[in-house]
C-alpha cells in the first residue's frame, strides 16, 4: 500500500518522493490509522477536534506521499476503494474510510 509511486506529473515538476519523506509516511501512517480507529471505536464524533486533528495529519501524509499531485491522490483513493482487502491489510477498511471521510469533509467547516 505504501510503496514508492511516482507519477509522470510529479516527475515533470521534479517532485519525486525522497527516502526521508517515504520513511516519514511509512512510520507515521500506521500510527494515524490506529488513532483514527480508536476514536471511531470509542464513538467519537468525526467533527470532534481530536478526530479533525487526525484527519489533518492524514491529509498531510497524503500530500507528502503524493507530492501534492491531485491525480496521484485520486489514484490512491480509487485504489483503496476498488481493492478494500488490500487497504484492510493495513487497518483501513471501508468503515474507517467513511468515518475519516466525514472528518476530512468537515476540515473546512466550523470547529
């Protein structure tokens, strides 16, 4: 799931994921996933500040992993939706995605 992927758009902009960035994502993402799951299992509202903070960190990691390439972000999202078993191996199942999606959609809204 977290293999190094470089899109042609990123390469043309010179934004190839370096080893330090990949390491950051590989070590941090499992922690964020576990924390989101804990909040979800507790029944914490996705709009709660603690979940919003995790959603912000999730999005930061997505930006690091994709270099901010919207096409690669879309590909990553589609891959997880189309292959839920692969994502589930990393602790990200459809229920967690829906929960996180609610938190992410509320990031631009009132706190």
